[in-house]
């Protein structure tokens, strides 16, 4: 395996069988390879993003992990699409400290009126090029409107492998998710697509997801780690071990090589004192603040972590 690590650092593109073997390595060896690849493509720059839960709850989809699904009985705030002035004010304030801000809505899709309201706001936004949307399935007409309004980034997670996906959702298919991403790419959007880990999937499922993301050309890969939420179908599952998370991050960096790898939901609960290791494991970015229905860590603490590692925040 030492020779494989050396080949990887020197640019070797590994196959799925080789990727699975990476999980057997010592964490120090795996992180060394992942960190070298991160530095090669990303230098010492760290990206930081944040999001707003712009429309919450009552989702018609049955994703077993999600607090916002109407199939799960959770105690979350439920509200329609927020006033667009409020979204604009919050996003402009956030962009004083982060490089990208995402507008996220619950549900399978937004209606035409909701899309039009958001697009009018985007056209008036000082930093529309730093905004992204995560609004479910999108029609071709809405893709056109969003592009004309200045939106460049589209977020739409695959969540897991095609094989494991039916275990977590039955109301829409994996192919529908892939189709949305492929159409977004055809309209010129940057793709932000990743997954959720620790929901019962195998190591092979994780590797399969990484190769699918590589195939579709995801520009940014958000990696979320399961947080048990009371009232969801998966509330009984344990959190992931920190070393397992770091090995998963490193494996994704080694497979994917060039995209941004962003550590998002579940970072604080799952990694605890090892949060700063995400960069040694190949990540070059993180989400700060809240994660839709759960709290995260404040930007001041996260900035200090980056500074302490002698890394630089990307403007």
C-alpha cells in the first residue's frame, strides 16, 4: 500500500477496488496522501460557506433522515418561503464573513411564484454571484430564470450510492436526482453535490458515491455526517467515529482530486476535538453556523481554527 500511496500523490487515478483498500490504512498514512493532494490543487486556502433555511418543514418526500419530511414526526419550525427582503438582508450580512451563501428550501420543488420572487431578489443582490440555491427539482424554464438572475451555483445532493438510496427514500428516484444535476450542468451551473454518511451505508456505497460525483463533475462536494434527530426514522442510529469520518474524507479527496470538499452538517457532534483534522484529511472548506434545523459552530471560532492551522480563508 505504501507504493500505492506514492503513486496517488504523484497523480495516479485509482479504481474502486483500490479505493476500498484505503480504509484499511493507518489514519496518518491516509491523511498524508490526502493532505498532499489538497495542497497540490487548493494550496492553503480554506472556503467557508453558510446557508439559510428559507422554507421549512412539511416536505412531501419520505427521506428517513430528514427532520423536515412530513413522514417524520419532529419538533421543528414550519414556515412558508421567507420574505425575500429578509433573505436578502441575512445573505448580505453573512457574505461579509463567508465566500458562498446558500438559499435552501424544503420540499420537492418551488412553485413558479416562489421562483419568480427569489429571482427578483437575486437581480437586486449586490453579490448574486456568491449565492447558490438548493431548491429541489427545477424545470428548464426556472433554470433559465435563475441564470438570468445571476445565480451560478446549484446544490442538489445525491446523498448516497444508487444501490443504497432506496433504503432512505422511496418518493423520488436516484435517477431523478441525477437528471436534475445533469440538466443544471447543461445550463452552465456549477454543481454542488455530495452526500450524507453514517446512515447505514457500506464502505462500498461511499466509494460508489464518490465515483458517481466524479463522473457527473461535481465542482463542490459537501460531506455531511449523520446526526440522530428524534422523530425521524433513523433516530436510533449512532453517530460516526471521528477516525472513520477522517478516513472517508481522505478517500474522497484521493478519488476526486480536484473539487472543493466541504465538511458540513454533523461536524461538531461527530468530530468533537478532531474538527481541525478535516484539512489534514483533504477537505478545503466547511460550512459554518446552522444546518437547516440544527445548530452549528459560530464563524469566529471557525476562523480561529483556520488561523491556528496557518491556513488562509479564501476571500
